[in-house]
């Protein structure tokens, strides 16, 4: 996995992949005091850690689906925690979105804090973040609270009252973007991108190139 971190930090030109992608310098001319906050599933990585954890356990425990039904009765965050405690994910096979990794490395080198804020369980998020030296802080689901949508938006607003830049990929991220100072969409659908543009904030689109 170390080859992810040996490439030169990208310039703005390298990040400008498409004519409608927006200008990186518009988003990242925002003060360095504003952290770059990254979503995880579908943004920093390809795929979803909840499903990865489930399918990593399934071959050795086919009855895990029955347990999941019981855990889910206690809420999605509880289900994530129980799967996270049992997971057998091979971290060396995780496909990161190369453009997001490159952007985070560049901004971290420039002095901007990089924060991982994810609805994935904290056990998994912490293990993944430990592989990435540019991650300064992690917010994640804790077994009781599912850090998604308005829950994530409220936490980020309280944690960063001076503003933050948020990178996400899905409709659920619109609630967070509504409170962000800058928007980065990653491999987002046209519908999501159009909705994000409607917020009229500095915005950058990255296509998201997965790479193990």
C-alpha cells in the first residue's frame, strides 16, 4: 500500500480532470484554518465498510446474517459495531480513490488539517486511518450514534465553528455540504452534483479513480 504515498503531490492542474469540475484554487483558497473533512465510504475509498465487514465474516460464519437481524433491532450503529468487532477485512486490498488521497496529501502538506468523518464504525475507521499519515482526526459511529446526514453536519458545525471543507459522494452528504464553506464531490451522480451546485459555494468535482 505504500506506493500510494510515494507519488509527487499534485498541482492544481493535475486535479483539474474535467471542464465542469470547478477550480481547485477557488475551494482551497479558503483559509488553512478550515480543515478538509473527508467522508469515507464511496469518497476516500471505493465501497462500504459495513458490507465489507459483513462479507469478510460470512465465509467463516454463515449464520452471521441471523445475528445481524438481532443487532439491527438495536439500531444501525449497533449493527456496525458488532460487525466491526468481528471483521476480517484485508486492509491491503482496500481500493482508495487516488484523486482524494492526492488532494488530502497536498492540503495536509500545505498545513491544512485533514479529518475523517464517517458513518462507518469507529473501530474500522480508526484502523483505516492508522494507515494514512495525513489523517489528523477521526469522527465515526460509536455503536450508539450513527454519524450520517444531520448527525454528522451538527457535529462538524460544533467542532469547526470557523468553517470546514467537506468531501462527499452521495445524497446524504447534501445536509453536510449545506453547512460547509467549500464542497468537494467525489464520483457523484449528476443529480447530486447539481444539488450541490445549487448551494452556491466554492466547489470542486473529482471523478474518483480507485486504486489498491
